[in-house]
């Protein structure tokens, strides 16, 4: 059965290692929408990083951003839904960011941020890498929030409100559109993709995926640098494209 919803992670999965989208993948995504499929980009990225992707994908579909905390309309580049953490958790001024802090970002003591809801917190450790850090954080505070990561080579965790994940946001989106999990194919590479892959009717890991993702997948495709997602989509939608051309 050809899937109705195509849900895919971005970094390490749909995008090449340099962060770009190759032409073959761009065409595969265009063919999906032309054939009536619904594209859902599922990412840990914040919405402010989505504009180049919206342009590269031709403003197709929706994006589930910051691991499910924000649902973003790629057509209009606007927020559809938000699921923030409660305001009693906040970002510390001593947190070291790997990326430039955008203009207008509040950096202050925790007490000054109590009234500001947050869609995601970041936890960094200078010695532990993400897999070990994730096990520790879940054991200590897993009942308070959702902990995950998207980079095994770094000591960085991503924290969302309890119950918030790519899987939860994707399931909600599909329910609104009358789509069951059996009609969904999902692509991923890292632990933050696992709940989504486990929920979807068909789970595909790229060849460069985390060992836990490879073990959970129904299918393993080529790597992100070898258009692995496009290879699967071309196979699944070949019949629809041929029918549309006639």
C-alpha cells in the first residue's frame, strides 16, 4: 500500500551531511505531494531554522519542530500549535550554546524567566556523551519531562514537556486528517526519532543511523548522503507518478 503520510527527520536523514537538500530528494518530495501524499518534516530544529527548508522543499507540507513542541505550516511559515514546557523551568545564563544566540533572546537568571514558557530546554555535560547522559537523565527526572538526543557524538540532551515528542505530534496531526498509523511511513536516524518510528506503520532507518534506530526499523535504506529517503519514495510512488502521467 502506498503511504498517505510521509514523516521524515531532517538532519542526518533527509538532509545531506552539509545540511543541504539534493535535487533528487527535492524531486521525490515534489512527486509525493503531486500524487496526493502529505509531507511532514519532523525535526529537533527550532522554527527559526525552517525558512531555508521551506524554500528548498517548495513550501510543501508541515513541520513538527523542536521534537514535537511546535507544529509549523511550511506553506505560510506560521505556527499551527505549540506545546511548551511549564514556565517553572527555564534556561540558565551559564549554559554554553554551540550556535549564535538570536537577537531578542532573553538570557537572564532563572527567576527572571519564570513567566516565559519554553518549547525546549538543552542540557549539556562536558564529559558524558549523549547516550550515557540520556540514561542518567531519564533515571533522575524522566517523570518530569521528555529527554532525548539527536547527536551521539555530543554531550547534549533535548528536553520537552512530558508527553511531547515527534510521535505524539505526528499522531495528533494524522488523527486530525483521518489517517491511521498503518498509512504512515517514517524515516529517521537518531533516538529522538524512535517513538515516531515505533508508531508509524512502516519505519525506515538511513544507513548512517544510531544502532538503536537500525534495530527498530522495518527497513534500512542508503545513507543521508546517498539520497536514502528519495530511494524509498521513488519506489513507493512510482505507480502513482506513472498513472498521473497517463
